[in-house]
């Protein structure tokens, strides 16, 4: 297992190791993005001049303390909020609003439509976006099977556990075949054991499909487990403090020294010391 390396503004590669074949450029570019909320009384700056590039099939984690602007950043990438400064480009084109190329999974368990079954929930956005019924059904069944809900296709959300609802929300997003899957603290409301299982399932799903993921969390351990690259944001207003690679940790490596060292290193960055302040 390789040791974690810190990446500070590594320039985008434009050729492969042989120096000839072009390497795919960034899928998503966030450049100098400042995000603000205007309230009747004051202006809240959520992020200040945040920049990073995300490449295809990366598992990119945005990590930082509560209130540092992680969710706001994700909403801007989703197209719900416009930057007051800077640019967000997807495949080189400016993000100007929400689109089916960026599907979001939230923390809340009530993101499914309660009057629709699992399969109907998963089919819904595809049907809304003009996917023919037969194709939508086939894609929905495939997505539901991948997240382990094949036996629950005709079940309504109120009969599902929290973890199963999140699996359904993930299947619904993935069935749309988005360019990027956006996840905003998706496991924040789950108990520790379910959360750990869901993290492993997400990694398994990524192994199967190799999608591009942007995952927001305030948990250092979760960031290190889920991410292949981690942007560490400073406290409010959020600025990128560092970008790090995570080598990927198999289940039994998470008790090991390399894992703890990386967690402690990030903890030191966030809290100004090297003690283990993991926020779970
Ligand atoms: P995080 O996801 O890192 O916890 P948020 O993106 O939710 O942080 O919030 C960043 C900052 O923006 C915080 O100071 C928060 O209070 C503020 N904020 C978030 N949403 C709103 C809103 N709708 N109106 C005004 N301020 C907001």
C-alpha cells in the first residue's frame, strides 16, 4: 500500500507517461469560486476562492468542519447556486443550472417519493427526462440489483430501513448515468455500523462501474475511507487548505498505522495539532 501524498496544485497532465497520447482533461473544474448568501441583515460568505479539478472516475471528497461551506459548494456544482466570483465548468462548459448530468444524494431519508415503490422511485427521474419506459425499467432493475435491493422493488419507502432508503436514492441517481454523482453527507444519519457497511458498498459499486464521485463529509475517517482524493477546507469561510491523495484502505487496514497516520495528519491540518480528533 502506498503512503499518502500531499498534492498542492498539481498541474493537469496533458500527455501520458510516454509523452504522446493525450490524457483526458478534468471532468469538472472549480476555479476561484466564492459563494455567498444574502440575508436581509447581512452577507454570508460560505466559500472564498475555492479551486480544484476533478478527473473522470475520481472519488473526490470535500472535507471540512461544519459551516465551512461544503454543502454550499456541492449545491453550486449541482447548479442550484451561482458563484459571485469564479467559474464551475463541467466538460469545459459553464454550469448554469441543475441538470441530469449531476445527480445528488442527500443525507435526509425523505428524499424518496413515499407514494411510489422502490422501482417506481428509481424510474421516476429517467421517465421525467424522456427515457422510454422499457429502457427506464431495465436500467432501474439493474441499478436496484447493484445496490442489493432486488428483492424490494415493489416495496414502499416507509417499509425500508434508513440504509435501504439511501441505497434506493443511490440507485435512482446512478440509473440516470450522470457524469458526476454528488453525495452530501449521505450516511450522516445512519448508525456507525450501517454507515461503515454503506461506505464499503459504495466502494464496491465504484469498483463495478468506476463513476466520478464528489462526496461531502465532516468525518476525517469517512473521507480517508471513501476518497481517492481529499480537498481539506478551512473553517468558515471555506478555502482549500490542501489536497491529498488517499491510497484506499481495505477493511482490515483501517486499524493500521498508515490509516491512523493519515487521519492524524489531516486532523492536525484542521485542528492545528496532531492528536486524533476524528469527528464521527
Ligand atoms: P457545511 O456544509 O460545511 O456545514 P454550509 O454550506 O451548510 O456548510 O454553510 C456555509 C455557511 O453558509 C454557514 O455559515 C451557514 O450558516 C451559511 N448558510 C448556509 N445556508 C444558508 C442560507 N440558506 N442562508 C444564509 N446562510 C446560509
